[in-house]
């Protein structure tokens, strides 16, 4: 189900429920540091070096970069480990069932 809400309806609802909104200016990195930091790295490390000829090609390459970013790439100049390192669980020998 897709909701088609106009900005006027959203503002009216905010007033009706007595909520407060926090305005974040688009662009300034100090307003939303995590997203701006990631977007800058994504742009510098990936988009500036790629040309996509199809949407599918872009999806595959972006997924490959995302996996590298989350599982292999160190996340700090001091060489912190990645945020979600891949782990391989070795399996012991299996008995064969005859």
C-alpha cells in the first residue's frame, strides 16, 4: 500500500499529535555525520572510478563494493577491523552414513 501524503497533510498530522520536528539541512556534514561520511567514501572509493552501462551492472558492482566495505576494508586510519568481518567456521570430518 502506497501512501500519497502531501507536505500539508504531514505538517497537519505533526501539529495534531503535538510532535516536534528536527530540521536537518541538506548537505552540511555536521548535521548528519554518519551518512555524510559514508556518502563521501562511497563517492570517492567507488563512483568516481566506475562507469555503468546497465542498471544490472551497477547493482552487481555496488553489492560487491558493499561486501568489501563491510567485511574486508579496515574502517579507520589506525587499521581497525571491518565492521562485519566474514567468518569461516571450519567443519570437522563427517562420518559417512552407509
